[in-house]
């Protein structure tokens, strides 16, 4: 019995060594979507005046940090006052190669809000994902207009 275990170990070791590169490749292969530095997934537009008709815009640079391609399917927002679109009018679905970046322009229309804090969310969905791969947030404060 002792000789059988030694023989099995001897035979299994080369097989395990052959599989190691495959396992390592498999661990790195899933695509990973991040926000490219120096950006973060949160942008604070600071304090603005209520009723200002100019939109609040910020561009998040999304980056494929994985070893495989990423296909972005959709980018819904938390309300109709917020829009998220790839820069340059590119339409979704859109595929990013490993290491590639995509500017995603997020625009908030503050004209409808009263004074106080504002927080809007954008969810980025990838192919085969029922949960968002990335969540972006735009926040700030609107102050009341002073009477003349």
C-alpha cells in the first residue's frame, strides 16, 4: 500500500504542474472595470446656486484592468435629471480591450432642484452581469438664490 501512494504522488505531481499555468490564467482572465486614476468613483461638484440652468458635468475615465475584454451594456442613472453617455457619442454596447479606457460623461441638470444636498448615481453594467460592475456617484450642494 505504501508503494502505491508513492507512485500516485509521483504521477500526480507532473499533472499538477501542467495545470498551474491554466489556473493562474483563469484567475486573471475575468475582466475588471475600474475608474482610472487620478479619478475616483465619486465626484463632488461643490456648492452651486439653485435654478442655475447650466448642467453639472463630470467625465469619469473607465478602465478595463483585467486580462480579457469588457463589454459595457448599459449605464442607467438614478433619475431622469441625470444622463451618462460615452464621450464622442459612442453607443452601447461597447467593448474595451484589456488596459483600454473609456471616458463616460455624466451630466446632471440642477434646474429642477431646491436648496440642499444632491446625490445622483450611475450604474455601469457589463455583459453577463445582473449586478452593476461599477457604481459612480455625483454629489454636491445647491444653495438658495439671495433676494436682491
